[in-house]
DNA sequence: ATATATTGTGGGTAGTTGTGGGTAAATATC
DNA sequence: GATATTTACCCACAACTACCCACAATATAT
């Protein structure tokens, strides 16, 4: 079975143990291309969740950032908020990565987590937080959303 | 008789077994082009049913999503909603795919199912749910059909 | 009409995966 | 330098999944 490498879809329920470890779904680990050497980069998401990138995808982002001018406020903000918290971790023999307390606090993780494939990255959520955000997003700009849907969904 | 590849028509009755597997009608499997490697992607439909795409059709959607920047909140929401329930599965030697509990719940699948060819994708329904929806849709606006008439010749 | 192949449905089993906890090395604290 | 705390690595086990086989029902061929 060959799917796109470094591409993640689907939603999974897992638990954070009392050492701050979470399992990366087996499907996601299998989707990692070999040149990642079983490494992910975890960082602060733009929503209150943790973003998990394959190591080489993250390297690309870093390289792109180098080419961005710091004159732009949004660039500076993105770098400050997102890159700042990035740390590389490989998963252990049971397929778990170690989260940092910083990120656990930021995303309000307790025991139950939702791990969501977001195509080129993975999100780790507190299920309750995500529900909140989903509710808020119902009021989101519908026109822009529908435009996207029309362009992309078949 | 050879029909168009990756094109599905007709309606079939099947059962979901207690492991959450459903048979994909033989005709549909034969309609899959070779580059799919016997893989489908199942995901949440816009109606309360499961959508089943040939893998390569879904890959197109994925690639489109990869070009959306996560700096935009609306993009993030859209990606999440689109991909969250998607999972790739190849069918087993008996021609069945494994459904996820998420999707079974969402589409209210019990034992009996209707599998419907929808041209470029397949829908899996609880027959009762479909009846409900059909009733509602009888009241559909004739104007809506007139609009469609300008786009499609049947 | 009979034989043969295909298709749909059920279940068993071995291997994988998720979760908890243990131990020793590494780091920090007093 | 001795002790406490954290971190990295290892093992155990229950639960689940992928894969295999069996068989009945249907369709196809002779």
C-alpha cells in the first residue's frame, strides 16, 4: 500500500501519559519518508494545539524563512511565535514522542488527545479545545469557505 | 463491456459485518484504474453518508490542499474539516474495505447498506437515512434544477 | 441442466500497536 | 561529594488489526 509520503490524514484518539509522551499513530509513522530518520519537529500551532512536522518538511520551512524579509511584521510575528518553540524529537520503540511542558501548557493538553492529519503536518489537540474552536468557526466567513470548497473538493 | 475508468454508476445492497467491513461491488473494483493500486480513500460526505474516492482522485485533492498556507485561519479550518475523516484503505482478498468507527457513527450505518455510484466517487448509505433525505429533497426548489440545467445536459 | 468460476459474508489467528510502568544513566540540587 | 530529580531506554501485556481460510450464494460457461 503506497500513499503519499510525508502526508497525513485522518483523526485518532490517544492519551498523554504522566511522563508527557504521546503515541504517533502507526499510519503516520509509516508515512514518514526515510530521510527523516524517524524525526519530527514539534512546535506551537497557530491554533491552541501542537504542530508536528516531519523533520525535512520543517527544514524547508526554515529555509523559506531565511529568504523572507524581516521588514514584514507578519514574518517577524510568525518567526517569533512558531519557530521559537520548535524542537526536534524522534519517537521511541513504542512510537511515542516526548512533548515539552511548554507545549503541553500552551495547548491545554490533559489526558485525552485528538491527533489530526493536516496533509503536510500533524496537529495534537485537547478534544475539548477543538470543540470550542469548531463552534467559533461556524460563524466563520462563509463565502470564503465555500469558495475554497468549490475550488478543491470534487 | 468496458466503461469509463474510475467512473461508478448503479446501486447495490451490501452488509457491514461486525468488524466494520463492507464489500465494494465487483463492478466498482473493476472500474478502478491500475494506478490506484486497489486503493480507495474514505471520508465524510456532505450528506450523512460515507464518500469513497479512488486513491488518485483523492491525491489531487491533497495536492491542492498542500498549496494552502496555514497562516490563514480559514485555510486551517478548511483543511481540518476536509482531511479529518479521510483514510486510505485498500480492499482485502474478498473485496472489502475497512471502515472507521468515526465514519460508521457519522453515517449511522447499521447492518444493511446501500452503495451508490456517484460518477467520480461512491457513496455508502444507511438505507433508512437515505429515504429520509430523499423525502426532504422532494421539496427541492425547481429553480435550483433550472440553474443546473444550464450547466449539464442530460 | 450441470459444472465451473466468481462473489459476498463470516470467522480464526498471528502479528502489530497502544499504554503502562521499571531501571539505569544523566543532570541538577544541596 | 552525596542525594534528589529528570531523562532516555527497555520490557510487559492487553487490545486491536491485517491477513488468511471456509463456505454459501450467485453468476457464467459448457
